[in-house]
């Protein structure tokens, strides 16, 4: 990870959990080794991902805790806040540990009403890449996802012009690796025909299994799949089977959902978000939950 100003920070001292002992082990994104259990920074911004956090000190603490426990994959975007989460990451962690890899996304901005208007013209994407470089204080972005679709989900259509722009920025040395987010399977294939991709970031959970075939194909290709909204996001999952497995395991539904995702496929990477250090550790412990064959069978039936 190349940084603007300062030298590389020495690895932090971990507190019991390390990169090698986090649930799921590691995955390789191109030439970057990351923990399959990562951290999503979106929740560090204010309500509806707008404005500053209510507890800035707490937000900085949870970022530092994430690195302290061995997480090497942080997901963010300059649109969160906007600029809030990137600035918090920079304040908490810069100069960054050499093992830490920050993933960001472009393709949407924020309006004053809290909406997510698309911004995928070449000039928009170039500006967003440079904005991310500036706010994170980096010379090169490890991984940039092109956000497609809208708040309702993926939308069909060619991504060629937008993705070719990011591929050009990669050739210029401003981006190390590329991915797509909120994309259809056809758009994933189109992107792969333009430039190598190392991850796909889509909504996926126990009840929303529309990407099952895509996950399996990507696993064969050695491409990571990063699910967001593992418990349904703004519309939490309501499932008697999930509740029953959680009760039987003396665990929370979130723990069961995260553990199931890690078992679903080896190319799935988790980026659960939280603004609490205690909740971060609960998520890590939950993702390591052991599920029986009966549990897995019951959970698999939820999305069928």
C-alpha cells in the first residue's frame, strides 16, 4: 500500500485474535492477501450514511480495534458521509500497516436528500478516484469497485464505458485491482472481458440467494464474492429456521448468518460493519460459530 506522506507503520500488536486465527482464514485478491473476515466502514457515518458519527472517538476506536485483532480488509467509499468514513480511516490508521488493504468504490455520489445519484461518466469516475486517493492519503488504491445499479438493486445494461475508464486508471498506476458491485451476472462477465476483476460485491444472504450460481462460477475463477446486508440490511430477515438455529446454538441470528456465509463458499469474504468495539468482537466470535449438518440443512432451506 503506497501512502502519501510518512513511512509505513509497523504491524500493530494483536490482542488474542490474529490474521491467521480470524474465522475463515485468508483469501488472495490478485496479489493481496486479506482476511476473509473484514470490516465494512459504512456504519461509521451518521444516520442513513450521512454526516459525522455521533461518537467520533468511538468510531476511531473501532477502526483501530479492527486492525488490532488482525483484520486486513477494510471496505469503504468516499460517498459514505460523504467523505466521512475515509477521513476517519485516515485519522485512525494512517500511516497504514503494510498488511492492511483498503477497498473503495466509485460510481455513485450523495445528494442533500441522502440519495445515491449515479456518477459513471468518465470524468465523474476520474474525479472520484482522485477524491478517494486524497481523502485516504494514498498514492495508489488497492482495489476499486465500480458500483452499478441503484438503491433497488442491479440493473441490466452495459458497463463498458465506465469500466474501461477504471481500467485506464489502473494502467496509469492509480488503482491496483478492480471489482464490481451491485452487478448482474452478465455485467460481471462483461467486466472480465475488459480487465481482470478480483471481487464482486453484491447483496446476498440466507433469504436472498439469487447469486448462488454466480458465487460458484467466481469460486472456480478464483474471484472473491463479498456479500453486503448479510441479515437483510434495512429489512432484517424474519425466519423461524434462522431463529431456531440461533436458539439451539445459543447465538444471535447475526452470528448464524455470518457463520453460514463463511461455510457457503471459500471465496466469500465478510465485511460486517459496526460502530462498537464490543460488537466487532461479537461478530468475529459469531462468524466462527460451528454449525452442524442439521443446522446447515435447515438454513439452506430458507432461500430455496
